[in-house]
């Protein structure tokens, strides 16, 4: 065998081993990194207002959903929707969620601020036993959901 054939075979073997090592190492290193959080997500839901559910504005406003922007840049939530399984829908109007900020959307009536928005409803929206809060962007694309009760292992998309 000539030296050039041996050198080519040796080079091919080294390259093959290197490629296999890289292919095996990528999934292992990817598994070491936690899954990246979504840029906007539902971070908390107070679906069962503390005290009696008496439909008073005070009781209604103790029922809320929190949405957090995990990025550094503001996100325009204009025409995004927050919806319950029963079809109750809240549409964001002219609202920008600052970077690294959280907004709480209350069920009852109130004056909107940077940190609190109000659906201006006179009835509770979120089911105390089970429900799913679904957030969609202005194009109707799924962003996030939070479920509880019988739906706690995954909502509808």
C-alpha cells in the first residue's frame, strides 16, 4: 500500500470519528440547557376570588390573570386576546407591555394603569373548578395557556 492511500484512509477515519463525536455531543449539550421561556407568557391566574363569589366589583377584581413579558423590549399587545373555555374573551386595546414587566388583567371594572387592566365585566369569567386561560396574538396565533382542575395537564391550543 502506498503512503498516500494510507494517509487518505487515516484522514477519512479521523474525520468520520470527529463527525460522529460532534453528532453525539450536540444533543447532550442541548439537554444541559433549560428550555427557553417564551417571550410573553401567562405567569399566574387567580381564578377563585378569595371570599364569597358575590359578583361585587371587589370580588370580581380579585379574579385575575397575570401576563409577563420576559424580553427587554416592549411588546405591543394591541388586539391580542385572553379567552376562557366558555368563550369569554378580553381584547387588549392600545396597550404596550414594557420589557421585563407584568400586567394583571382583572375581571371587574376599574381604571386601566400600566400594571392593571380591567375587563369591565359584571360576572366572574374563570371557572373555580377547572378552566383554561388562552393567550393569542393579534393574528390569532397561540402564545400561551394556563389550565387548572381537570385541564391542569394541558389546555387547548
